């Protein structure tokens, strides 16, 4: 009898977990907040309607005539000579003033090279903006025209045999004149994971078939294999700063997208927790980020990686927010360290060569306040305020929008 009861409990637990997973609508979004946004739209909540109308208006620029792939109009070709291979320029590298040909490029931390626009990073950023906007609009309005265009863009960018991107980032964050490969470019992949949210958002549409879903899963599965087994992937796995954190988030996102929830949990338990223990100082800071010329921005970037990891993990039943290492390191400790500087960025005691984006601090505090049930953080975020124009994802937290 006891065996039967235990078996029944196990079965019911599995059913609960599976039903919870099925209910999820995205990879990296808070699905509860997503539902609240949809409810606000249906109720014509004045806090969100002007911003959703702006999204609808902006969606017109993603019309059928626009190109969304990395092949057409390509200005820079990867050393492989394959136009389907993604290539981007490492952001902080500039022509060498001490050589006639400017090679090899040299690093100026915190100063973005405008040559970035000549590479594929601009194209995948445009892709993310397009499918995120259209995918969210389909979810909110149920209008099939948004799902139709989302599906067309996803096929063109990933699945088309002529224009579809190869599932690797071998030449991502390329440095002209450098003779060895680097792993840092995998960071660009977080943009693609965000774009894949849209594939989940349109799953119920007639314009996203079972065949489309299967093909997209195969692309993501192949990409994940490259990330985890390539030489660049192994380099990034060993990164001891935010790159290592985002490497795990990217792996988690791709694993979740292809329904490999077991691998998501494995990454959390065997890598994410360890990175927290290694990268965070006892006072909650991230020393490698403090050493950057944009110390507060990169501290926030590290926290954002943990936030995203926590969001993906929560969909598989793991609560990273409540995790504390044996010696007291945790996400909440990181927020505690950054909190006073989000309120008064001018008092940041480390280097910050460009103004800190207050919206990011507000959002970091608001999400932490919700997850940790910390009213002080929530009130502080509302005091700072934010506008949703910077990121569509921020619209999910419309409670503190500055109208």
C-alpha cells in the first residue's frame, strides 16, 4: 500500500511538472508577467495601451519587403568565404595607429567601434527586434498577420537553404589581424536565444507548422552542440567573468527551447552555482566587472545574466533566487551591493567612463524586489522609474512605467 501511495505521488508530481512546462509561453520571459500584460491589453489599461500602440505602429517597418538574413547585402565575408557564416567585429577593438595597415586591431575597453555596423551583428539585432515585436503582438492581439510575418522571418534567417545562418559563431567578435580564434563572440548568441522566444510565442498559429517547429529545434540543437563542443565554446566555458555566465544562459536557453529540461537543470547545478561561488566576492561585487572601464554597467550585465538564468531555471522547477552558497554568496547579495549605486550612480567608486543607464538599475531592482519579496527594492525602482522604449521585455513590468 505504501509503495502504491509513493508511486501515485511520483506520477502526480511528474504530471504537475509537465503541465507547468506546457503552460510556459517563452524561454527568457517571466510568463506570469506576460499573462498580466495580455490581461492589461485586453482591459485597455491606460498604462500599457500607448506603448502597445507604438509597437503596432513600429511593426510596419517589418513589412514583407524587408530582408532578414545575414547573406543579402553582406559587407564583410567570414574567412571561410561562406556568406551563411555569421561574422561580427569585437566591439572594443580599433585600427592600430602604429601600423600602416591598421593591423592587428588594438583594444580600447568601453569604446565601441562604429565599424560594427558593417558586420552581421547589426542584422541579428534587427532580427531580434523584428521577431520580438511581432511575436509579442501576436501573443497580445491573437492577430495571425503578426504570426505569419514572424514565421517568414524565422525561416529566412535560420531555415532557408540559401539565406539561413549556419549554426555556429566561429567568426563572431572577429578581430582583424589577429591570427588565433577567440571564444568571446559566443556572447552574441544571446540575441538569437531572445529571438527564439518568438518561435514559442507563435506555436499555436497556423503559420508555424509542426515541420517548422521540428526544423527550428534541429537548428538550435546543432547550434547547442557547436557551442558546447567547439574550441571557442570550450574557451568561453572557462571564462571567469560575465562571458562565462552568459555562456551558461545561452546553453540553458537553447536546451529549454529544444525541450531538454534535464540539461537545463544540469547546467544550473554543475555550472551556474559554481560561477556564483567563483565570480562573486563576499561583499556581493563581481571583481572582474569592477575592473572594467564601465564597472557599474558590467556589474549590472553580470546580474542580468543571473536573472535570465533564474528565469529559465524556474520553468524547470529550480529557484536560483533562493540559492546561497555555503559561504554566503547569492544573487541577492549582488543586488545588495549594487543597490545604493542604482539610486545614486554618481557615487560609484570605480570607473564608469559613460553615463550609467538608470533604466537598467530600476529594472534590476524591480525584478529583484518581486522575486525576493523586497518592498524596499520595489519602491526604489518606482522612485527611479523607467521607460519601456529601450527593451520590449521591459514592457512586462509596466507597473513602473513613466508616463
